[in-house]
C-alpha cells in the first residue's frame, strides 16, 4: 500500500473533491430520503452541495493523497464561519430545484433539524468526510480524523457532527465523539455527536 499524504485541499483539487464526495455520499440512506431513488440525481446533488461547501472553507479541508491523487476529503466549518457567498448559494438552489419540487423543501427541513441539534456553545462542525470508493477500508478516513482531532485539541474547541450510518458512529467513537442525540430526519436515521478537546 503506497504511503498516504495528509495535507490541505488545494484550489486545483476542488472539482475532484466535489466528485469524490458526491460519490462517497450518493448511496447513504439520508440521500435517498433527501433526493430520491435516482442515483444520478443523488450524485449531482451531493457533488454540488459538498463541492460548494469545501470550496468556501477557511481553513481548507484536510485531504488524503495517494501517489499524488486525491483519495479522501475531510471538511469542517470553523466557529462562526460565514455563510456561502450569495452567488454560490443561488447557483446551488437553481441546480437543486431542477432535481424535483421536493428537493428544496427537503433541504430546508434538513437545515432546520441539523441546526436545532447543534451545540449552542462554540464548536467546529465536522463534515463532509469521504473516501474515494476504491480506497475505502484502508484506514484513510482514520488518518484524516487523527489530523482533525489533533487540530481540535490544539484549538481547545468542541467538535460536532451528524451522520446517518451506524458504522460511522462506531468510527467516530474511536476518536472520542459521543452521541448527544439521535432520531430521524426525513425518515432516515440520524446520529448527532460531539467531541471535547483533549489536553
């Protein structure tokens, strides 16, 4: 197995990061509930949403590269991060509205449900996190999480995430995350987790 390089997302990697995340998230239970049964529509939506998000992140997303190729992306919003630029938000809304009349109302439900479960105290919001399909199972996600958690410990800040996969819950628990709430969003399972910094 070639060595994995952990670093920061470069501007020239933004398109690749969006495509990687679109494919990584496409078949999650929540994406069926959010977008529907059409795999191409789910990929389009996830590539657009996550690609737009990581393009605006400051600091940039953590990434994993193998032989120089992007194989993992770990995004996160800093406390008090500004909203997406208006032009990016407008483009995203136009594209999503073309996927069906249910998509934008579903998105509003998601934003509301996620927002009300977020901690009131200062925190970093972890996600999106994804590994290229042909590179999964090799510990790449864990390497990115190790780097993310080290940064949170250095900052001394709380981290928060949501996930719809029980195997992700188990992975995040290994890094010190604890479930603070669980339920359903749009009928799909959802776990909400936080991690306090370690000395």
